[in-house]
C-alpha cells in the first residue's frame, strides 16, 4: 500500500500520516466518490462507513455499482472544516471498487448498520472501496 509520509509543508498546511487519515475517515459518515462516466469525471455524495481496510457504501444499480462490477479505480474524499472556513482537513482515498457478495463479508457489513440516503431499504448493493492509497492534509489559516 502506498503512503504519503507525514511532514510539515508550511506553517498552515500539514501532511497527515496514514494512521491520522484513517482516524479522521472513521469519524465522519458523509463523503464523495469520484468515478469516470463516459471519460468525464463524476463526483457523487455518499454516506459510508469503514470496514477493515475498505470504505463501504450502500447503493442502488447505477454509476457506483457499475464501477464496482468492473473493479474500477475510484477516488473517495472526505473533509471537515470550521464554519468560518479558516481551519479543517481533507482525506483522499484511491482504490478499486468492488461489490460485496461473499456471505461472510455481507454479514460483517450488515453489522456496520450502514444505511443509504433516499428510500430506506432501496439500496441493496454494498460496494467496498479498497484503501490502496490514502493521503490527507490539515490546514489552518492565520488571521492577522
């Protein structure tokens, strides 16, 4: 697995370690998945949870599931920031998407109690994004 080494980029921007990125990913529940659709980038909001070394989303048939059935490389991004926009963080995951189909995996995924947006119970497909590359940044702007 690839990892960006933590380092201080500047007084206002810090590169996060893999462990810090995974910790931050575990705190949030809403992110964005980026896929290619007809050679054009598409970014879709999703709710998610972490399960082992994957980001797990529930979805209906469509763009996200199509990416999973072909094990397409996708991007997944989560961020958080203060209301004034002067501080926050962002984490980016890159990995292959795949549909969760094994009975053991499905049982463990169901224990995560992940619900999709929209009509309850309508999103029957589970997609896992394997965390192959993760990078993150924390920023804080100084006000003079």
